[in-house]
């Protein structure tokens, strides 16, 4: 359900003029806005230029020369407009075309030299986060498994989420411009030509979503292609007064429109009610992508979001502009606790595991030359290892990985979150393997860190398998060529000891040492531990 935007009274203290520019494969868009209370804004002006910067990119690997010149001219004009509004901050981002092109950096440098704009080339992951941020502020996603698709000229980002928690981001080369150039569609297609286009889209969807575990209940479409789809469908039904944002389109509508578009020449498409003429030659491929997305996720309706990456960027700027404070250690702790609570984890159990993991780590740090700062990453992973239960129990450790990785948890750098996510990923199930995509991308040093820290986490988790918080402490003492772990508890923690023994194999591999686990009894004093 779309959230109605509230009206807020402007305040001199909170009013800021901001501008955002999105340099896409097909067009460049500027938005100038005035920030209001609680993260909302009022649009002051907008500008668009269809420069086709990414035309021919699929075959040449480079930005279109004419598109480059037109884009720089348009960016200079947009900067002058923003300067006229005396904006406090202007951010310009470039997405798929500039990101992929061989001469992308050269284009960025020309933009700086000729217009004075600092153009940020953002990653596909960042692009997806901005699109999802825009959707999450416009729709109530609570209790829903949702797929958000953002179709651009060069790529389509698919975000799978449970409520406001991103579980996976899939980047595909399914851009409306790219697919038109590779498979046709700017002119009429016969039935076989359309089938070949659809099959090509299906192949890419299967390839890039093969590891997705979440089954969405709802599809929300972001970007100009979805907006054009809704406007054409509503125009055909005479619903010209119905707002596009939040409207729904059925798959039957999509299929009917797709069949109609594939028979029309470009001139006839340009005259279609609801369709912008500058999108006429690429609309067939765009609607085909929507059709296959709906088929792939087995959904019969798509909800249209008439905003997107630009809106997400502007909302991010507003949040930052209104003074988000830097995080201290206490606030970082609060952020972990809030995130764990929002995912409905067993807070008492996870805190016990984090405490025991920290105790084990502190007794190994000198002996195995561990990095002291890694204790905080380990304890964070322990606190968040079960957030994947939010999606389901089966393979929840994999869901935890994706949720943590995409959480943008306050106080953690992206690389730190990647490590925390990997440590949590291996708290159960298979041990780290180089064939695992998430593990493969780590450096050799980080792979070793994940092996050792996740092995500690497995042990700590085993020591509260009974979920009774029976274990008060652990002490690790040398025993010849082995290590002995003494489990301190008032009564025999039989289930916890049994589970820790079963989980010690990963520890022995990671640290190259045999490990014995035993309970010294209720009153027997523990041996002298390795220095904590």
C-alpha cells in the first residue's frame, strides 16, 4: 500500500535547497528540491535531457561520441539551473553506461573540466540501494516479501527484500537500450523475433537470480519504463486522471500491450497516448523485460513507483543534510541491538553467544596473532547470526548473510559489514569454501579471518545449544600439543558440551590444533588459562 505523503510546514532552520542529477544510459535528469521535516521534500524544478549516452555501448564498449557531447552540454545547463536556485548541495551520479564504458573515466574527467561538476560513478549495488530506499519511503512493505525492479537503459537491478530488510541484490544487463540494440525492437518484430527477445531476457534472469532464496509476494517497478507502461495502460482505459505512483498493472495488460507494440512501427508508437516520443524506440524491449520479470517471479500484478534512483539520492542527501550524527561506540552497539530486535531475534541467546565468543577470542588473540579489533566483528556477527529467521528457518544462515550485507548498519564500514556477514553465514551449515561466491571475492587474508572467526562462533553457539545460558565462562589452557577448553557451569551442561564437541572440527582446521572440550565439575578450580 502506498503511503500518502504528509504536508509539513517549512521551517527556516530545516529548509535546505538541494539538487540531484542522475546520468543514465538513456537520459540525464535533474531535480531541485527544498527539504522539509521528517525526510520529505518539495520539488522546485526538474529538467530532463535524452542524450542516449549509452547508445552502441553493447557493441563498441564505449560511450556514444555524440551522446558524450550532448551530455556535457546538458550537464552544464543543469548546473547553471541549480546555481540559479542557490542550492546548498548538488550531487551528480552516473550509473550503468558510464560504469561499464571503457571511456567512462575519461567522460567523468571531461565533465569536471568543462562544467565543474564532480560526477560520482556509483556501483550497481549502490544504485540498487538508492532505488530501494526510494521505494521503502513510499510504500508500506511491512510483512511482505517484495521484489523491486529498477529498469534503466543499460541494466536492471532487482532487489529482494522482506519488509525493509534487503536480502539480495541481483544486477542484470537487461537495460531497455541494451536489449533493443542486441535483439531488436526499435522497429516491428514478427512473432519469432519477439520470442527470441523474450528468451534472451529469460536466460539473463535465470543466470543472475539462480542463488535467490526468497520468493516475493509483490513486484514493485521503479524507473521510466514502468511509468511509461502505466501511463499507456491507463490512457488506453481512459483513466488519464489516475495517479501513476502506486497504480497496478496486470500481466494480462502487459501481454496485450507487448503484442500491440511489437506490430507498430516507430512513428505509430510515438503517437501512442501516454508514451513519451523519445522512449518509443526502446519501449518494446522495456515492456518485454517487465513481462519476463512477472513470469519469472510468478506474479500477476506489478505496482508502479513513479520515482527511483534520483529520489533515493535526494532522500539520502536530505537525511545527511539535516545532521545525522557520527556514531560512537555506544551508538554502534545500539544500532546492532535495534537491528537484531527488528529482525525478531532471540536477544538473550544471541548476547550469550556473543559473550562466549568474545571470551574465546580473547584467550586466542596472542597465541594465534589475531587482530584485536576483530573481536568486535565477531561479537557483531554473533548478535546478528540469526536475523535470517525473519525470512525462514531453512538456510537461515544464508539469509542472515544477505540481510547483514545489505543492512547498512550504522557505524560499520561496507567492508566490515561484508566480514560480519560472512562470519555469520558460516555459524552453521557448510564451512567456508572457495567455490562459495561470497567467500571467493574476499582477499586471502580476509578468508583466513572468516575461517577463524566463524570457527570460534560455531563453538560459542554450541555452548548455548540448550538456549539456557548455563555456561558462565570458558577457559582455554594448553595441554601438550592440544588445547583444552574448560566449560565453566554450576551443573553439567550436557547438551552444550555435546554440541561444542560436534562443532570443533572447523576450529581445529582453522587453527591447526586439536581441541578437547570438557566440564571440570561444579567446584573444581579451573587450570591456569591462556592469557586473556
